[in-house]
C-alpha cells in the first residue's frame, strides 16, 4: 500500500500544480479566446455528470466563459483545491462541504446537483458478515473525510453501533478492494465506481450488504476566489447540461465516459448513472441533511463551528440559482 499512496500523492500534486497554473492569472481572467476563464474541480464523475456533459458538449462558450476542468480522486481533494485557491468552483460531496463550514472556511454552497442512495458494505464470504450488527469488533476500510465515511456511520447507526465499536482503517477509495482481497480488513465502504473492482478482486469470496439509508448529495460550491459572474455562468451551463441529460440520458452517459478518460468503465456508467437523481436545487431537505451531518461531524471529529440551522443556512448562496431558475430555490430564510 505505501507504493499506492506514493503514486496517488504524486498524481494529486501534479493535478494541483496544473490547477495552480491555470489560476495564475487570477479569477475570471481572459483567455486567448477573449472569454473569461473559470477554473473548476470535481471528483465523482457520475454525481457531477452535468460538469462533464458541459465539458464534452462545449456548453461553456454560450455563457461567455472558458472552463478549465480537473478531476481529483475524492471530494475532499477537490474541496481542498477550492479552499486553497487552486480552483474557483468545485463539484464536491455534502460531507466535505459541511466539515469546511464547521472549520470556518470561506465556502458557499451554490446548488445541489445530484443525489445517490445505492450504498453497499463490501465484505468477504469467509468473514460471515451478513448484516451491519456483525461489524462489531471488525476492521472496516473507508476513505475518511469523504461522504463514504458518513455512509459507514449511518450503516453503524442503523443497528445502534458507533465508530468506536469497529476498527476504522483509513484507505484511499481504490485501495479498499485490494485490502479486502488480502484480508487486511473484514469489510469496506468505498465509492460505487470500485464495487466491480472488489467483485473482481474477491471472485467467489465477494459478498455485500446493501444500504439505502443515506442520500449522498453532490454540490456545486464556490471558494474565496470565485466571482459572482463566473459562478452564475458556470451554473447556467450546468443547468443546461442537466436538461440535455434529461433529454438524452444515453448521450449524457457517453459524455461522462469520454470525459473520464479511461477512469470509468462503460458497464459501470450504464448501470449506475441512472441511479442518480439529477437537478439543480437548494431545498429545505438539503439544509436539514447538512444539519444532521454537521452534528455528526462535531461529535466524531471535534470540529468547532456552529451546526445550527441559521449558521448553515448562511452557507447557502442562492443568488445565482434564483437568477437562473427561481423555482429551484425552495429553502426559506
């Protein structure tokens, strides 16, 4: 695993360097086309499908911008790029956004782009784990600091277990299948893109326990270097991509697959993209979930910031979405 971590670190450093170079002229600088340049970073290709549809279909130019899009391994990495100023906007998971808010970071939630509930606890047949109660005292691999860690907490909570009842092993998302195959862990939770890798690695020993008790949300967030004009332009392009996806889901899947540049397999995209619910919104349901996650993060991670409704509501930035689609903002002040 040290070799995998080193390779991942090198990849991340290279991507962040690329982002920093793209941002060197400051936010919304004019590119060679004469259009403003906006830098975006994402993680989950399927949760952020509108970003990749917009990129593949060239939707940025209609909004008067050139977009520089980079994909990082996790939403945590993408969020760090936004907070560090390497990217102006990010497509990230709900939990990384919550932890940044509790940490007092400069972050605005612009829209809720998609929702996903098809989680699975991955395990081995020889471990005898057929339900979440059997996790007590076991080693569970999970990429900490991501939505996946919160999914594990919900799995444990569904049978009144806590993180202290298991041994949590922090792994990169792509390390979970191999760790299971070696027997380093008894079970694991990772991103859906690695479910098939676990099945392949384990063969006849593969087992899973499904879980739908957590709705992961993919958010568009704006960092300290994002301008109002650039944010609005990106959001309008993403909403157009949402409409194109609704009109031609198969075409959208092809676009995401092309933009993944070999990271995703066609079978996975065909199977899982329809399991995401898409549509740019800012809703009361989102705010309630952010409160629940903030309360959990404060207890689990000792984060200092306030988790009350008013504080988290202040993190929502409805202006661009209201301007583009007034009916999409249903949360009240």
